[in-house]
C-alpha cells in the first residue's frame, strides 16, 4: 500500500509486520472515504455551497445523513441542524460615492478601479459627510508599545482613514487580534465612518483585482436573538476600501506624502494627523434575510462527570457559490477550501463512532458562513446545544492544501494552551514534524472558525498541513503559493487539482489520535499562564483554576 511517510514506515519497521499491514490497510480505507466525501461536496451539483443557497442545503443534508449513518446523536434544534439567521447584502457598486474636498477643490474617486464604498452593515443605503483624520493602522496596543492614538488625535464625529493590515513589530498573535478589532476601536472613539487604504504590503498579499472580485459576492451578518446584527457597528455609517494607487489622493499640502506614510508604516512608527479634508461616503445595497444551519452530531462520552463538557471539532461546510466567470467557469467549488477538510472531519467522526467511546463527549460541527466572517462559528460558540455546560476545547480543520505528499503539520494556536503539547505528541506518534506559522503576517489564526471559540474563552487549535515533503519531492511552499495566487477563492479550486489523498488519510489518522487523546483526558485543556488570548478571553473558572 502506498504511503507518503517514509519516516513513519521506518519507525513502523520495529513493529510486527501484521501491524504495518493493518496500518496501511487503514490508511487505504481512510483515503477512499475522504476522496468519496470530497468528490460529492466539491461537485458542480452543489453549486459552490454558498451559505443560504440550494447547494449548501444539499451539503447540509449530506453531512446530516452521514452523521445519522454513523449513529451520532442529533445536537441541533431541528435534528442535526442548528438554524443560523443571516442578513445578506448585495452591494450596488455603481452607486457608491467617495468625494474628497480640500481647499475649494473636489475629487470623486472612481468606483471599482479606485474604491469600493459600502453603506452601514445591514443597511440599504447610507451617507455621511464629515472631516477626515488619518490614524495609521487604527490600532491601540500600548502593552506592545504601539498606539496610533497616543498623540491624542480626536476622531469623534469624523471619518477615520486607516491603513489596511497591522504593524509588523507586533507579535503575530497580537497582530491577528488587533487586525480584526479596528472597527470596535474606532466606534469606541466616536468615528462615524472608516476608509481603509491598501498598502504596498497588502497589495502584494491581496492584489486590488482580487479584492474587487470578492466584492462581487454578497456579504452577510449574523442576526442575534434580539434582532441586532453581530458586530455590525451601525455607528460607522459608511465605509470604503481604496486601492494603493488612489491612496495618494488623501495626502496633500501640510501632510506627509503617501510614500512617507507607507514608509513609516513599514518601520512600525505610529501615525496620526488631520488630513485637512472633508469627505462624503455614500453606498447602497440590496438587503434580504435568509437562514442557513450548522450541522451538529454528538458522540456521547463514558464519564458522567464530563457529560456536559465536550470537545468540539469544527470544519466549515460553505464556500463562495456561483460568481463571476473565470475562464468560462462560474462555480466556485471549494475543493480544498473546505470540502477536503469537511471530508476529513467526517472520516474522524467515523473512526471515533466505530471505535471505543471516549471519556469526554465529542461534538462534530460542520459550520456555515465561515466565508462570510465566521458567522456559523460565532453562533455555535455563543449558543451551545442545551446539553453543553461549556466547551472543553475546539479543534478546527480548514483548507489543508494537499497538492503533494506532506510530512509536516502546523498547529495555529499551539503556543497558547496545553493543546500544543498534545498536538506535538500526536504528530510525533504519526511521523509528522511540527512547523511554525510560515507567514505570521497573514494573521491566519483569526481568519478561520477557531477564533470565534477563542473569543468565547475556549482554548482552540487550528490544524493544517504544512509545506515540507519528502526529500527530492516537489516544492510544497511553491505549490501552496501558486494555489493561493491562482486558485484560492477561484473556480479552479476544484477536483481537477492533483490532491494527494494519501496525505489526507495520514493527516486524518493524526487528527483522530489527537481527538481521542484530548477526549480521554479528564482534565480539560487550559490556556498557558499569561497567554495573550487567555488573559483577554479566558473564562473566570479557567483563570481561577490556574
């Protein structure tokens, strides 16, 4: 039987040959299961699985049927389904206006080519005219010696102009957190609008053309039980993104040049000053409400004392759906993002359900609307099933880029809690090496579903394939870079890619072992003492335990 892990086979040579044969046979079964699930979920029939669409409903029905086949108990309010209420906005890009006025002159930026303007989240139309001030990245992190607001800049009643991204000198964990906290910071300081300028670094990471294409898809907000929208920040009456080439229009006589601003941002220098501008932002969108659902399957544990404290295993079932044609293809299948990840979680569920019961229950969750801002994850984190007292921990599987044999794994979040030691031990048992985050500037740790659980105080780990392969094999880092540039969030993320199924099977074997090691431990995972996320979000009971 074929396996991409010579190191694992070398270790296995110490075991009886029958054990080697059984391990190989098991990987062959895993491979076939994962491939079968992925083939269905990434098929054109499912139309890209966008949350709230027919294609995603088919995917929900498929996962529900698989949970039923495995004997997992339904954990939603409607069988396996936990309904999630969503507000969808389809931006009218041609109706947006961004007008700059300085010293009797006026300039209107060109829609799409230079700017994308949005009304307040969840609104059909909104407009605001106010003075504009520049506040660097819009980040206040004094504990790390960085604060764009330290000089006392007043943003109350004004439109804040900020740079996309975050300061490079912040630790990666802090960058990850603060990159998602800008609107909350600006609202707390009284801003009425926000404009984000693309920097050279951000342009390299996400070219403007890709950002424009993403804007063609509808956005969504989670509707809270009281009818409000999760983190919509209606105080920001309009917002805009501006291309790097158009950013110079905001700087003129009496201010630094855009080149000086970009240079200061690269050096890590906080910035804030009045722009001497009056700005009008106006946007329109078509708004409608819809529903989707998380799919939840419950595997009971054997220890009654742990019955309400499950380990929750997550993957996102949704992708982008149908969009702009690229080379004649309009279906954004999401084979790697995240049909393969969902298939791996289904395979883990099968092994757990057919093997010895763990001490702690395990909740398997195929989440909706991750692509719209982790919305299904936020809903599940804040609205656990009735049988849940608290989540012990979260393991998330999202977008393993398996384009060739892989021999290392990355555990985003491993440094923050006791999950890291369990992850490293499981990796070693299965012949994997553990790699650090290869691109901390991408702030990946806050860009997948585990972040919603972290913000609820739950220790979490995002498990992903790495970029090291067997000696003499292809350059996995180059393959992943090519994927992210040419196929990520594109129709070409489909089943025509050379997905390495044996690697998917081996990674699933590791994941199953990790799940069992956590679920069989009577002690729940804990944040590390003094951890950045544990200090901010850790539950009071956890802090007392430390």
